[in-house]
């Protein structure tokens, strides 16, 4: 795990983010809520400005028929969500959970909370059904990617499988996101040839570096740990800067909370050196994609 010096609290140019690499208890929302509140308190005590939790951090991942029981509403009338909103008065919070809407549809969701209010709600768009995943059997899919403004700059959510589709990041980038919050429940499988780490741990770091370097954005990636139904989630949470350099990394397999200062001035330096945002031909991309869509 690596860290750097703290940033000033509330300074929109530089702020400190804590990566809450936790081990949620499957289906036990009351227990997980109390754990979240404890981690939030711990992050605030270290002078962090934002704490980011993994995908489905309030519930665990392999819920299957427990989905309706573990779901909450994303508003102040829900007793679980209300406590998280209250906690966000001391520190911004990004949290993963099962969201139930007014018509009883369930989605894998991520919420950004700040100063007691819901700033943004993202519903996971891409629901994997390969290997050991079966998301679309139990969840509805989200239908949009939107960047959103925070007191620390414009951000965007990627929930696990969302990040494996390059178009997701490109849409957020073009919508003004300078900081990606990539939250995940990635299980470990495969061992690298040198036996040094899990093969897909390398995959995730590569994905984060590609987004960071080619889009000149900050990427804060938080992956959970723990075991469910014999499946191990490996952690390895990280922050990657707009030059593609990893500036923080959590250990594998253990709960941890590394923190690092995100200096938004790094965006200017990276985009001056590598002006890909300036040179992107958005109208051309839209026209060509529309041509391909029509041809299909």
C-alpha cells in the first residue's frame, strides 16, 4: 500500500480520497450499514474528503433470491439510506447497494452523497452472464452514463462490468468527468506466470491505466474482499493518475483503507502534454457509429 501527503479538506483543487476495501456480510444489511458508518468515521478521522466503497458494499454480491430483502430506496425516507445521508455531512461518500424503485425493479446501484444530500445515482448498465456471473437474472439494467458535479470536480461512476466496455468511459469523459469512480466486486481467478499475483488483478490494473492515460483522467478503483459461496474477492484497490501512474494500491485479500490526495492540477499538466481530449473528433465518432447502427 502506498500513500502520499494529505490534501486540504474542502479544497476543490486537491482533495483526499479513502478507498474502503471492505468485506461485506452477504445479505446482512444492518451489519454492513454499521460497518460502513465505522469506516466512514475512520476515513473522516484521517482527514479524507471522500470515502469510496465497492460494488454492492451494503449487501454482498451473490444474493440471488435475497435481492428483494436486501434492497433499499435511494431517498431519505429509507432508514438505511437516511443514515448514510446523515454520515455524508462530515465526509462525501460513494456507496454500492441494491436499489429498489417505485415499481419494484431492482438494480445494482452506486450513489454519491455529500452534505446530507444525494448528488448522483448510477445504475449498473452492463450485467454479465459469463463465467460465474448471472447479474441479469436478478437485476434490471441501467440505461445511461452521466457525469456529475461534486465539490471536488466532475466525476463519473463505472460499476464493475461497466468498465470492461470502453464506450462507458468515453461517454463519461466526453460528458466532462475528470475523475472516474470504478467500484467493483471482482473475484480472483488465474495465477500469473511468475506466481506473483492473480492474473485478473493485472487485468484490472491495466483497465484502470488505459482509462487514466488515454482519457487523461483520475481513476479511483475500489474492489471488495471476502469469500462468498467459495468465491474469493481479491481487493487490490488503487488510484491511477492522469498520466497512467498508479499512486496508491491496497493489499490483496485483506480489508484496508489506503488514502491519497487527488490534485486536479495534474489534469492540466497531463492534457497539455497529451491533448487527446482537445483532439477527439466527437462528431465523427457519432456519425460513424450511427452509420454502423443503420447497417445492422
